[in-house]
């Protein structure tokens, strides 16, 4: 008979091999044996996420957070799921909590800035995207999103500068928008 730790190890190997169904099964077996481990719920949620079972991933991330409210990775991933389904207020709440735990992660600020864009908090979005860029100056997505916000604020010159930086940092669609703004 396997232990919870053995099921987790097997699940981790299957996850690394992108065998998400098998990983989910192993993590479920581990949870049946040891239902109080937040990391197992988180890992199963991540496997479900990659298996495109978004609603079940959300449930597992939530369970991980019930067991460990300061589980930064569960907060981050639950916020991503909430964003994907258009639950921007929930995403914002999770990003806020994650940033309280780690205010040195540029991706958290960049993603929260994108959520604020959706919520029409344009100045809040600029602040977060700028902080994200301060922490990670090569984040093309942050430059691109900030350019979109600058365009909404009628700040074309700022938008053009950010689009150029977005393109320089690998965001291909920035070039088309940049060209259209020069015409």
C-alpha cells in the first residue's frame, strides 16, 4: 500500500511528463490518505488547470487556501483562473493578498494591472504596470498593456514609447499597433 508521499511523488513525475490525468489521480489518492496537505490540493489544481478543467482547478486552489491562507502560488493561480472567467473582483482580491505576501514579484503587479484595466481603474493599472516594469524591465506584456492604457487616456506619445519597448521585448502584435499610430 502506497503512502500519501509516494502518491505525491508519482503525481509530480506524471505532472512533469505532462500526464495530467495520471497526476490528478495520484494527487487525489494522496488527498484521500492525507486531506490536510494544502500543497497536494494546489498541485492537483495546477494539473487540472493544465488539463483545461478550469472550474475544478479553482476549487482545488480554494481548498489549498482554506488550509493555508498565505499560499502565494494558490493565490496567484486562483487569480489567473478568476481573470480567465471574467471574475475580475475576485482576481483583484487574490492579487492584492499575493502582493501583501510578496511585493517583489513583478508578474503579480503586471497581472493585477491587467485586472485593473478590465475594471476601468486606468490610473491604478498604470501604477501597477509601472511597478511591474520596475521589478522586471523586460516584461513586454507590461509595456503592451500600459500602452493600451495610455491610449485610453489619450497619451499617444507614452503609448508609442511603450509599444516600441513591448515589441523590443517580444510582443509581436505591438508592431501592428505601432504602425497604425504612425499613420
